[in-house]
C-alpha cells in the first residue's frame, strides 16, 4: 500500500504544507466519510487460475498475425470476368 495514504483532512493539510491553519470540521468529516466509503468499495481482483501454458496459448491465439487463416468463401468481384455456366444437355 502507498506510504502517502491520507486518512484525515488534518493529515491532508499537513501533507500539503499548510500546517498551522485551522481545518474546517465540516470538510474534515466529509473527507473522512469519503475515505471510509471508498475503502468499502475496494474489491480485490480474482487471481488468474490458468496455467502458464494456457496463458501463452491464449496470447498466441489472440494475435491477429498468428491466427490460422479461416476458409472464407471468396466472393466474385467486379474485376474478374464472370464464369460462363456449363451447358447441360
């Protein structure tokens, strides 16, 4: 955790270099509420349970230059002459 965590408005004032000036009690209480509410909202992320091999495979699969080329049907373009149908008898 960071060493410069500010818990109260008084500590914030002292850290800002304006020590000696009186701290508004209303602001101090408001800051204390905000800090406590933000600490309640902190959620730790879930650990990645994949094996290192799975992580490497997922990274390789997500790279567009290394993905296997899929066989998309080729659409006729305007630059190619149309093929004539075979005569059926």
